[in-house]
């Protein structure tokens, strides 16, 4: 498991900080979002290998949606109300 900053807002990987996943997301929802994220990342790679810019754009949009839903992009989860956080992971799913 990666190291977290003392405030829990970031994980540290190889000395670089990355925004942590919202800890309030239910485990089953977070697992599905991570599965969607990994699928979208694989699709980005496949689109790049196929030199298909349309598929690449669609796959990158799915990566963005999953990262936002996880709280790793967009408005920081610690600046959102509980209702906003729930809406984010329920509405932003790819």
C-alpha cells in the first residue's frame, strides 16, 4: 500500500504526490471505478497502437470520468460536502 501524507489527501509514490482516492467512497463502488479506470487505460493503449484518434479520445474521456469519480481529479474531495462527494461518484461513473 502506498504511503499517505499525514492529512490523508495524497499518496506518495517514488517521492511524488498524487491525490488520494476519496476515502468515503464505498469499497464496492471504488472497486468498480478502479476496474473501469483500468479498462479505459487499456483501451487508450489499444487505440494508440491502432493509431485510432477517435477511439483514443473516447478512452481518455473514460479515464477522466473514472478519475473524477474517484476524487483524484476535479474539485478536491476535502473541499466538497458529503452530498457533493456522493453525487460525484454516483454521477461521474464512466
